[in-house]
C-alpha cells in the first residue's frame, strides 16, 4: 500500500525530490490533479516528503526534520479534515491513502469518521481495506470506543466472517446491547441457531438487557416450539411483550412453526392495535393455508378502521390464492392499484390469478408491471405451463432471456413442465441436460420429477426408471408416484408394482397408491390382485380422505363432499345433475364403470360415481352463475376419468368453460376438450 502510494501517485514529486526536496514545498497547485484541495494537500506533501526522507535516512533525522519544519500539529488537523471529507464523500481510495498516512504518523481521527469509512468498506465489499481500518484503530495503544468496535464487528458479520467477528467481540473490554445483538443476529441469520440462543443466555448473565432487535433475532433462531416457549418467557421477564415489533416477531415465529393458536393468543393480548401486528397474524394464517381465518382477520382489521398496506394485501392475496377465490382476489386487486409499483404485491397478484386459473387476468397484470424480477417471470411461465399453455410458457421464457433476467431453479422447472406438457421430449431433455451449463443451476429433485413425467408421458418408462436410478439425491414418494401414474396410462404392470412398493416404503399409509395400484390391476382384469390390494388396505386401516370440491359463488365458498347432503340446495343440485346426465347420455356419454373400481373418492357403486364432488360443484355453479360465466372448481384429489369425460362433454353441450384445479394441475375444459390433453 505504502509503496503504491509513493511510487504511483507521486512520481513527479519523487523525481523533483531527488534534485531539491525543499523547493517542492512551494508549487503546491500542481498536485491538484489528485483532486485534493491545495490547502489540505500542503501538509500532506510536507509529510510525504518526510516519509521519503525517512526511507532514505534514519528515523531520528526524519523526526528532527518534522520538528524543524514545524508542520506536525497543524498538519495533523488538516490531515484529519482531509481524511474526514474523503470518508463522508465515500472516496475509499483517497480515504485509505490518508489513513495510511495517519497510521505512519500516529494520528487518529474520531470514531464517527472511522465508522463512516467502515460503512464505505461494507458497501464496497472491501475486506482488505476494512481489515486495515481495524488494525489502525487498535494500533499503538489507541483505544477505540465501544461503538466503533461494534461497527467493526458488524463489518465482519456483513463480510460473513463470523470467526473474526467473534474474536473481536471476545476482545471487547465492554459490550453493550448493540454488541450482543449484532452477534446474535449474525448467528441467527447464518442458521447457527443454537449459538444465537446461547449468546442470549450469556448476555442476560452479563446483565445486559436485550431490546426488541435482540429478541426479533433470537426468535428467528428458534427451532421448534420448545425453545420458543423459553424465549417467550424471557421476553415477558424483560417486559418487552407489549412491544409492537417483539409481538409481531412472536406471531411470525409461532405461525412459522404452525402454532396458530399460540400466535392468536399473542395477537389477542394486544391492547392497542397496530398494523404491523395485524399484518403478522393475517400473514401467519395465510402462510399456513388457513385462508378462511386470514380473510376473517382481514375483515376484522378493516372494521377496526385500519387501512391495508402492501404487506396486508400480499397476505390477503395469498389467502385468496390458497382458496382459489378469484372474485375476492379481483376485489383486492382494486386496492392493489394504490400501490401500483410494488413488486412483491404485484407478484402476489400475478400468482393469485395464475393459481385461480385466470390466465387472461394474469397476463394483463404481467404486461402492466413496470418492474419485473425473476419471480414475476417464473410465476407467469409456470402459470402458463400448469394451465396447459405450453407454447406460451416457452415463448415467454425466450422473452425472459432476451430481457436479461437470469432464470432460477423455479424458472427452469416451469420450462421443463411446459415441455413435458406439450410432449416436447427433446426440448425438455435439452434443458435438463444443459441447465447447469447454460444457467449454472444444478438439477434438483423437482427437475428429475419433471423429467420422469416427461418420459412417462411419452411412454419411455424404462428411460424414466433409469433416470430415477441416476439421481444424485434419494427419489421421494412424489417421483415414484409420477412413475406409477405413467405406468397406469401405459399399462406397465411390472414397473407399476415396483414403483408402488417404493412409495409404500416411504409413505406406508398412502391410500392413493393402494387405489392407483388396484386401478392398474383392474384395468388389466387382474381381480385377484385387486382384491389383495383392497385387503391390505382394509387390514392396515388405511382410508382415503374423502374427495372434496369447492366453488366460490358471490365471494362465499361452497364445499361439496360425496355423500354429504348438508348443502341447503342439495336437492336442486341433485335433480339438475340427473337432468344433465340424461342429456349427456343422449349425446353419447357412457359413465365409465371402470372408474367405479378406480374409486378415487372412496365409494364403490355406479351411483356414487355419478355424484363425485366435482360433478356436484359444477352443477351448483350452473344453477348459481350467469350463463356464460366460467365455472371454477378446486379439488383436493385428482379428478377421475369419468368426471373428466363428463366435464369435457358438459363444456361442449353448455358452450361454457369449466376449470378444475386439482393438487397437481389445472384442467381447462372447453368445447369438448381439456387443456391437459387427457394426461394427468
Ligand atoms: Zn370423479
Ligand atoms: Zn384435463
């Protein structure tokens, strides 16, 4: 550093010095090309001359010279002034040169200025310079203030150098709440949660009172409810339980661990309302897929006179998304317009429209967004892919690459999903094989799952099996289920048995697998095997969750379960269904009795097949909605083949769109066909 300072920045000075160093004291202005004000630069020159002198003669004579020219004290002040202005201007190079100089001459600036310089080092990621500042403020017996050491500890944390931060923290003669909180937050953010909790205990033993920032970091470090209860106790002891941020952090963490009742207790203890806390509790329920309660709380919040902000609306949109409440989501959209430029909120809106199967609205939202990030692009690509618009998804991916946005793990998943859906085996394989090279992303379990789906759909079952064996990670039940599904379509009995065994090893109570396997046997008239599978299901007490379908009418959700007659209009719905079946039968609809055996809803008679929950929900949509309006259903299980045929024919007969969202994909029924291409 020192050598560069002299040799590069002052070559002219150096050469002049060789002839007559004293003469250089006068023509100061020639150094203005360094951008230093001449009156500040003057002492620098004097000191630099001394430094050169130092290199050439003994220290004593240099000191004597310094003394003789009488620049020591005024130059120190001016040097500090110059140093400060560089620090505040965030001119790292010049500040470091000045620092080097100060170091040589045992001059120190004030702590605030150093802190400014450290902030500049953090912003630039300048680790070497940051370490130099650290050395400087501890050199020659100088004792930096606690606040300055805290800033240095924070710098190491920001550089992700936790060992250095801890070492410096350990050396501190005095530690205050900021010192402790910096370390606790560092460990918490780096997932060293145990360490963060230990630090809290040490802190309390040291007699330092934690503040809201300490607790919000500690709470984030809590892994599981046991730790959480202890930290909650400590918060009450310290008397911070009514602090808005602590309360909101407590609600967030209880929600994160799925303890919504505990979160609700903390929320209900709140005496004075606060938007932050409302947002936490609404967000908690929305994230735990309890959209109903999230929306109830949202209504309560509004009745208390609070105005929703971006965070509230994002959560409410999430709730609408999980419930597939398109109409309510549209209403929220009206509020979103107030925050038109908010990226996170727009992404939530986009996701809501995609998940509610309203691609037109999603596309409009996407096109209107001024700022788009990788999440916006990925959401739209996946939206197109899952809703059966593969070409559009792939076109959008091309546009994304042109825009310069770097795809991530999820984007590639959407692209592969689109390829798989459109039967583009080669394209899918290309992206899978080259994702690492093209985008620097290692294929994960989900990408393998997509490939298995792609190959399975194309009937390349052996290849799919081979791929599963090549996986870096252990295949999970989802991947085996994908293979099992493909085996069913392509009637490969041996592989189906193998896949089913693997699933039941990983998830022994998976009723869906038993049923899928028995269906596959039934399709090949292997009744003995069917009976055996049914028998082991019965013996194991394994029951399938009942099929349930939901439909939103006038912002109300109506649920339909097979055999459940609790809906107030069930008689009207049933008679409508009977009429429709008669009319469809005239058009050539034959209830596919194969699916009685397939029995995805848990009953085994033809009449039960006719009353599958989605059929009831569709009928309710027909009697309740205006004639041309799209009927949108959400379902907890995969749609059975009979309901699929039924919906296709009905869409044609009634000339209206029907959208069914099952746990995996969307079926857009229109004019006698489905967007899934009859593969699901
Ligand atoms: Zn069905
Ligand atoms: Zn379909």
